[in-house]
């Protein structure tokens, strides 16, 4: 029993060490600003700048904030999700960030992880269309703006709902928005055409084949479009549990020492 207590205490210290290390490390690799991506001027703001801007201002309406948040996340995240960047850009969550998420990824065999929390997603700064949309939805919900994720033929967008009953469809991956909700758009996909009219300008010069405005209009057609669910519960729980578990492991040894 004494040996078991010592082993558990050491294990707790190791896990606690991971957590403390994580307090001094960032998920954002500065090489990201030089990474080649499909988009022109893909990432233009630092994480420190983003943190100063992601809170809703007192003089800002919900609609104004939603549009600003959409553009902010577009400017703060690079369209990048290549296998060769898994370790470099922490797509496999490192143990110093959250050893429970690391364990979950290892057990499920998933090489890449999309953060549900907007702070973590934006800090890391990489992802394809789903990751910036997940981040934007979480940011909007945190500011009491209702929002759903939608999968439109494999491209993800955010349907934001405001107290006056109006809706915006937000596309932080492309940095676009449409001042209509998904139901209205699916009944008339032509509503999105003017808002994606300059789609060609999104892409970097080295990209010769890409989605054009006509392709985007077709994406919004009703067939196969569905609400995209992303469970946030385990991630939220894990960021609390990673601190509780080490102390629980260390507790038996500490109790024995105190009783002596």
C-alpha cells in the first residue's frame, strides 16, 4: 500500500508538471505566419491582437459583433490541415496542453483534433472550414447570440439568430457573410451570389483550381444540407479534470504523511 501510494503520488506530480508546463507554452507556432496556404493574406493578426478584440463592445449590437467576429476569426486562422503539420502546429493535442485530450486522441486513433473552445482554436490558428466555424459558433454563444453549424455539401457555415428574428449566415473560412438564414437561402440559393461575387479573389496566386461563385451557389442548394453537431461537453470537462486528477492521485500519500 505504501509503494502504491508513492507511485500514485509520483504520477500525480508528473501530470501536474504537464499542466504547469502548459501554462508557459502556446499552441500557436510562429512559423504559421510564413506557411503556404490556399488563401491570399490568409492570417494577418497575432493571437495577442485577437485577444484584445474578441470581446463584445458595450456600444456594439449583436449583428455588428457577429460580423466583426466572423472577420476576426478569418484573419486569425490559417486554412491549413496537412498531415505534415500535425506535430508542428499541435493538431494532435500535446500532453502539456491537455493530457486527457491527448489520451482520447490516442485511444480513438484520430490524428487531428478540432477544438470546441474558441480560445484554444484561435490560439492554435489552423484548420479548414469546420474549425473556424466551430470557434465562431462558440464565440457567439459565449456572447448570448444563438448560432448553429451547418454542413452544406461538406463546407461548414454558421447560422446566427438575433433577438429581432433576423439571421445571418457566416462563413469565417472565406471571410464572407450573407444577411439571410439557412432556411431562406436553401429556398433560394441565388441569395448568396452577390455576397460571394469576388470568390476568385480569396485564393492565392498559386492556386489554379478552386471553388468559384457558381460552385458556392450550388453548395447552398437544399439537398444534403444539414445541421452539424459538435459536442463540447468532454472538452470543457477535461480542462477542469486535468487539474483535479493529479491532486486525487497525490491525496492518499499526503493523507498518510499528515497522519504521521
